[in-house]
């Protein structure tokens, strides 16, 4: 049996924001945010036995969420260095993988493009700094393999 890691104490009263959503029906159901701003039909992809009906899946939603969060962290990292990253774009891939023991895991690739940052070294430094700032990166560190590139260079 796997040992449980002790999580650091967190004071939820200090939360800046709390997102709320409800899912019914799992991968073949529907998800909706508490404010009604987002409702999605959930469908498994064809590769996992889906029938091709319109909808999305948790891995796609995670890819969008991670990329959006990471881009925000890039903006913070750039501002701290008086640089501009407003034209950044991130291509995200979330891989769903079997572990071989009946469980599943994910791996993530984030390819960061920073057109306003001419130096590849600076782009790599900003991306590395964003990895330390991004809540998704912090939440998954040590649990999810993350591969990062910045302007084509490995981070």
C-alpha cells in the first residue's frame, strides 16, 4: 500500500477565489459551473470507446485550464522582470496513460511561444519562473510529468 503524503496546512478562509462545478454522468454526462457560465457535454473520445457524439472530455478541459493558468503565471513572471508577455500562446497536450496496475495517470506537455521575447534564454527563464508561480504546476509537481518548451527550447 502506498504511503500517504502529509499535505501542508491550508487556510481556506484565505482563498482568493473558489470555483464550483457539478458533474453528473461522468465521462458520458454533463458538467456545469455554479454560476451557469459554462455547461459542457462530456463524452469519451473515440480512442476510449466514444461514439463521436459532440462533447469534450476531462483531459481537454485540464489542457485548457492548465494552459490558461500557466499563461497567467507567465504574465506575472514577465511583469516582475519588466518584460511583455501579452502575446504569449501555449499549446497544451494532456496524455492519459495506463499505469499497468489498473490505474491511470496523466502527463502534460506545454509548448510556450513568446513572440515578444527575442532571446530564447529569456523565454526559457520566464517559462521556468512561471512553472514556480502557476497553481496547476504547484498542484501537480511530483505527481504529473510536465514537459515544457519555450520558443522551441526545452525548459
